């Protein structure tokens, strides 16, 4: 056993150092597989450990924090299995959770309606312009998310570059305003999460074998039928990815509501932020985060089951 | 000779269906262009408004052409300078460390079968799909529980953490697209595994590593939510701008935004060109390698 280990270690160091790995063993294949596995764990270790400390452990600790009671003034928080925190958090923030889900859902839906025709046209008809057009779509996202949102604040302003001229020529009433309304927040969310819908849709549509569409047409399908019966079903993975990748982050967002909305558009993200950073009410803020996380986990598991983790991560990575 | 003749034959063959251009065929391209304009509009506004000739110190919705005032006074706000400096001082080391760690993960995931591979893939997927606010509050919970002093260190630690997953999938995609026979060929030609890795594998996946590094850098530079939670009193560029929206954003923000945007665009463009060239080089190398391998058997 110990000798076995030592041998493997020697092999691993040899492999890493680049020396030929001793004499070939008898059951070479088995041995190679084992060695490969050891090597794999060795290479995986540093990054894996970091992910453990910076990702997995915090997720456990936030659950732990969500079950604490006490107060900063009364000597800090202690762990007491306080499941009441969840009931309290949910009942006091129900409206903000519902609002976040509705806004994020609307933004995702509008985002898909906008991104699908664009992704479809680029994937099927743009020919040699494909990459260039797609690059143009991504260019704006080299500007920080916060700054883009701040600029929308100026575009949508009551007398800004968009509505100012329309009011001057009388197309809009003078008291027309979008800023500080749910419309502005949904518009901001739609804009900011559009690449997360466009990318997976484009990737899915681009993969479709164009000859299938030709075949459908040869079999007397109209253009619309060919789209509905061939292209659309084949793009479902992309649609699903777009749905998840836009809806999940949009639900937790607080920048759009903070910059473009008012206190009547408060979303659950803002509540978590205020409780954590201003009120230092860690347990309830943590409980709200865990609620969001569980919702997201359910969606992610459904997603991974439907697509497989690798495809899912690929689509996510594309975004 | 025959190849060119064939080419001509295929290009000159009449299309199976002659398409009549109806007005409906212009709907989608026009829509796509409109979408590109829509997506670019805030960037356009940012650049134009960095030249806005206004009296006050805060950006307003009206545009008056034009002044270079804000460009010449880009350093006039010390807190803003400090935040840009912090952003860069976080993004560079975060991208370097995340690239090193993420590349190793991506290499293993793209290459080896091992127990726990599915789980690792799932963790990577979660790390990318998780709403930022959940990760942010989790990290802050950990720092509060561990009584960790909040500031530059916690920002850097957190940025490395979330960037690793993005580097890993970028590199993994590149490793999976790799032709394994090239590496096998190198080993057949008596290269040690280490030589095969450094001389064949590494150059081939280098564009993926560079892309991962750039992605990590941009993500770190752009991050708002996590920095907002774990930064305490330390501001990066995005968190400073967000704080400034309450009282009004100074036009210098547009100047800095334009500079960072141009730098990002330039780097991405250069990487695109470099990866295109690397692909061509790799193809040429593969062609000559297969020619060498085929050589003796043909002779």
C-alpha cells in the first residue's frame, strides 16, 4: 500500500518534472489510468481549494448566519437554530420578493423577444458579417454595468435626449415621465441582462444545421412552418439557458432599481443590501439571501438536468 | 489546377432557389441594426457627455457642445482617482491569480476523467450562475463571522474567487476543442510528457488562457455588487460612481469611463487578432506534422 503510494508519487513528480516515468509496468493501461487520476487531482487541488474557501464555505456560513439571533447592541449574534428568521424575513419582504420576480420575469421575457430575432438573423443570414455583428453587440459591455445604468438615467430623464425632443414637437405630454417608475426599472433590467439572453440564443441557433431547414422546405414546409417545427425546437436549450441566465441574476439586482427607480420600486436585492450594510441585521439579510439561493438552486438543478452541467456551464460561459 | 476549376464550378453553379427580395426580407436586418444602436446608446451618451459644456460640476441631461474641460481636469476629484487606482490594483493581481488557478482547473476538466468531475463541473456552473448578491452576502457573512478586517484584502480575495470559474470554463472549452492526436504525435516523436505539454499543448491553449485572463480582468474591473458588500470604506470605480449617483455624477466619470472602455476594446481587438494568428500557426504546424508522419510510409 505504502509502496504503491510512493511509486505513484514518484511517477507524479516525474511527470511534472518531465522525466521519463521509469520502466513500463505490466498492466500498463490500468496503471496509466490510475496515474492520470492522481495527476488530475494534483493539478485540480490549488484552484479547487480556493473555490472551496471562497465559494462553498461562504455559502455554508450564510446559512449558519441566517439561523442566528441577537443584536449588535446586545453583544452580537449567536447561533440558535432560529428558523423564525425565515418566516420573519419572508413575511416582511414578501412584496419585495414578488416585485423582484415580476420585474425580472418581464425583463427576461422582453429580452428574449428582442434578442431572438436578432440572434436568429445573425446566425442564419449574416454570412461573413456574423462575427463582426456579434462583436458589435458585445462592445457596449466593455463599459461598467453601473456607468451604463447611470447613462440610462440621463437618456430616460424627463427632458433628456429621448423625451425632450418628443415633448418639444408635442408627441408626448409635458408631464410624461418614465424615470422613477417600474417601467424604467424593467427597461434597465432588460438592457443590462440582454447579452445574457442574446449569447446562449446565438450559440444555440448557430449550431443548427442549416440543411435541416432546407430539407423542411423541400418537404413543402412554408418558411414559418420550417421555423416553428425545426428551428424553434432545436433552439430550446438556448432559450432555456437565456431564461435562466437572465432571470436569476436580474432577480437579485439592486443597481437598476437604485439608479432608475424610486422607493416604490424597491426589489429584494436592495432590502438585502440595506439590512447587511446599513442596518447590520445580518441574520434576516442572510435568510433572504438563502431564500434567493434556494430558488436559484431549484432552477439551476432543473437546468443542469435538462442540459447537463457541461453544456449548461458552456452556455453560461458564453455569456 | 483541378481544385480551382472545381471552385469555379461550385461558385458559378446557379442557386437552387432564386430569392426574390421582398420588403419583408429587410425587417430582420433593420431590426438587428436598430438593436445594435440601442445596445450602444449608453456608451455613445457616455462618450459624448464627456465633452458636455456645462457650468456645474454634475452631469445633467442637456447637452451643450463642446468642451475639453473635463478631459483636462480628469484628475480633479481625488476620491475618483483613488477609486480608479484601487480598481486597477485589484483587477491586475486578481486576474493573474485567477488565471493561474482557473487554467489548472480548466485543463483537468477538459482533459481527464476522474471521480468528482461532474461535481466540479457543477460547482463551476453554480459559481457562474449564482446571483451576485447571494455570493456577496455569503462572503460578507464569512468575513463578519471570522472578524476579518474589511477592505482591499477582502475585495482582492473575493474577486479571485469569482473569476476562477470563468477562467476555468474558457480554458476548458479550448482544451476540449484540442486535437489530441497532435499531442500523441509529439509523444510518438519521443517528446517527454512535459515537452509535449510545453511545446504542443500550451501554445495551442494559450489563446484560451489569454481570453480567460482578459475576462477575469474585465469582470474584476466591472464588478459592483461583491465589491459593494466586501469593500467597506474602500471604493473601486463602479462603487464610487454608484455612491455619487445620489448627489449627481461629475462629468469626469464619463472621461474615465471612456478611457477604460477604449482600453478594453483595444485589448479585446488585439487578442482577437492574436488568437486568429495562433490558430493559423497551429493549423500550419498540424499540417506539417501530419506531412512528416505520412512521409516515411509514403516513401
